[in-house]
């Protein structure tokens, strides 16, 4: 695997007591690869990643894996709040979704980019012993702030190659109302509990409030991409139940 070395100054020491156990995927969300590379190497920006993969498949190596890159920000997964300390971060060049002051240009990820990602991700998981279910998007670990790599990212393709997991086809769809939006009570409490068991930072309020809606939307953006609306419908709840079964926690 060939790399283009483009060192970033934005990194610090890892905690030796916290081994790398997560792979986090991002999109750059900028107008060009050159602009993204400039930002990831700008000391004033204080952001970085270990790798950046251009749309043509070129892989830029920015931060050594034994150093803590600054890619996840305020984030959480399965009890850990310093996600940078336990993760490798990969940025995928993509203009991303529009937001105030930025037109965006979100688009599918090209074949060359996906092939390079598959090779790099498989190598990272092998070398660090990262379990396949701990390959996540930025939106998974920061659902209140981030939506990348977004609903056009082909998580199924990666999972078919042992990089990440996805709900199995034909998984059972549980009975229940079409939505728990705005509801309170045991069903909402069970939804919040199951999302937390899987790894998400979700309040255990028993109320399907806005924070819960955003976590459900983050789950859908990764695991039920056909409809991302924050509504915990039976298909979404069934997908979550199947993932927990795959992890032996169902």
C-alpha cells in the first residue's frame, strides 16, 4: 500500500494504558482535497487525522498511528469520552452536506476511494486487533454535532469485507407502534437502554426527546440509511436488536 507523507503538527502523545480499539471514518466537508489537506496540517486549526483518502484513491499519511490525532472532538462510545485516545481517524475527501455559509456538494464515494479505504481499514484492524464492530462514523460518536460520513457511505460494502457490522437481511421486525416519537414509558426506556448497550451516548430519561431523536438519526445514518428521520420505527428497532444479537448482547 502506497502512502503520500504529508505530516501534520496536530497531534500529541497517546495514553499507554489505552490501546487503540476504534476506527473512526469522517468526510472532509470542504470544497477540495487541497483545502482539506491545508486545514488538517494548519497548527491554528488544531484538527488532524491519521490518514486522508482522496477521491482518486491516493492515501495521505498525516499523523503516525502511535500518536493521538485530533479528529473526533467532543465524542463518546461505550463509556469512553476521549475517543481520540483510543482510535485511528481516516478522513475521506468529500464536499459534504451544506451548512450555513457553505454550499456543500455531498456525493457518493468513488470506487477508487472505497478500494483504498478497504485496504487501509483492513490493515489497521489486523495490526491493532480492532473488533469489526468498532468501525464507526463520526456521527456515531458525536451524534449531536456531526453527520459524516453520511447516508451515501456504503457501510454494507465494508461489512461484507469484515470491516464493521450491519443488520442482517431478514432480521425480525418487532411489533409496536410506528414511532415512539414524543412518547414516554417502558418502550422508550428500552430503546434508550439498547442504544446505550450498543455504545451510543443517549440519556436514560424514558422520554423520546430531541436528544434521543438525534441519536436515533445517527443510528439510522449508519445502520438504516434508507430513511434517516430520527423516528424509532419497528424497522429501526429491529435493526438495533439484530446488532445486539450479533454482539451477544441481545
